[in-house]
C-alpha cells in the first residue's frame, strides 16, 4: 500500500519564508569598523561589504591606516625629516621629487588665491607666535606678531607647473587641508580596491560613500559649537565630504576673552563672528580649506563667498547682540 504524505499549506509557507530569510540574510551587507589614533586625532573607518568578505575588508582597512600614518609624517611640519619639514627648511619643492606633497601644496596655494588669503598655508609663523603649535598657547607681543606677519602671505610663494619656490624663512602649516587630503587618499584607496560603501572620519573631516549596512544614506550629525556632545542638525548624504571648522576645537582664554586657532592671516588675530562652519564638497581637502576660509571671512562675507562659488555651507555665528544665528545655502540640507 502506498502511503501519501500531505504537507499542510501553512507548513509549506513557513518553509518558504525560512528559506527566503536564510537567503536574504546571507546576502545582507555587513559593516567592518575600527577607530584608531592617527593624524593627531581619532580616525574612524566603516566599510560596508558582502557577507563573508569581512576579512578582506579588514586587510584593506589596515592598509588605509598605514597609509594615513605615512601621510601624516609627509604632511606635518613637526616632522623635520618629513617631506613638508624638509620643504620648510629649503626654498623649493619639485613635482618630480614628491608629487603627492607637491599636489597638496599646489592645491593649498590655489585655494589661498581663491579665498583672497582667508585660507593661507603660510601661517606657520603666526601659529608659532601664538603658541598654537604647543600645549601652552598664549598672547603674542606686538613685536612677535609683526615679525610673524612679515613672513606670512601666500603671495610670497612662486608657483609653477613643476616647481614651487619660496624664501627659506617662509614656512607652511598644512593643518587646514592635510587631514581632508588624507581622507581623500583613503577614499581613493577603497575605490581602487572595489569598495563603494564606506565612511572615513578623520577627526571631523568626513567622507561618506554609497550607503550604510541598512542600505540607507549615511546620517552625519553636526556638532553644537557651544555644547559638547549635542548636535544642531543631522545630514543624510551619500558620496560627499562633510567638514566642520569651529572655534571650540583649539582655543584658550585670557582676560575673559576666547582666542581660537583659526587666525586671520592678514591681521594675525582670530577675529570672526563665526562659531562653526560646515562645508559640503566632492573632495574633503577642498571642503577642509573652504571651511577654514569661510570661518575667517566671517558670516556675511563668508555666506556671500559660498553663494558666489556655488559651495554648499552652513554657518553658525553670533550677531551684534550676542545672539546665536544660523545661515545656510539653499541645497545644504537637501
């Protein structure tokens, strides 16, 4: 006698659902993340990859951190034996000798011209006069400030296609663009290795690509410049850089007055009504430089500059009455 098994319809449905769940779960993206200290700050990286590929992503991430360490030495003036340290002690930089540093210095000087000197990589003498390159910043004397101003100004450089020249006493600080550039080079490293969904956060210089592990746009919080750990807005973006410069990052107080490290290269003083400036761009290095430039310009001139150049930005500032206000370009929150 043949035995006929009858499978209840509900059981079949359950089996199909379980199969689909197992299939979809095996295809769900996974996040590989890490946070390490480099570039003088915390650098966080998240790579979103396919299930079962986390090990490969981890190796690519390790290479990215090694790249960041090497570039920090190259771009930081504090490393006397690094590429920038050597250029600061000489009078010329040749493209053929170090194309990576050459391109960064070339971009920095180009952005200086674009911003009318609001962003200027030749500010190292000013930073040293204020002691912002040490753990003990202080008010400079008039004589110290005048001596530093005599050595400051992007116009003192001579930029050619394959050569950048300067007087030996003129020295560069690439702190206003280097972190952003390193984030861009890490971005390129990931793209070259086939990754299209990732986040790189170099101490507030952020680049986001594709989507997160939930297959939605990345959510980036903008720091409240007055309250640590609080936020004044959330961006939902992909394939863009988000960089914020603020007077809460590096400052000291003297005689009841707050002095920020964001110095005006023309006056030598940190004179601005801005509290923070956030800039969006395709390139993190560009956004880094422009956030600094707009901050130095001040809210009114800075917003006009953003609109003229077609740059998306968000400015938090204090008006003449001391009240906090916000300005932003039309497409910033889109």
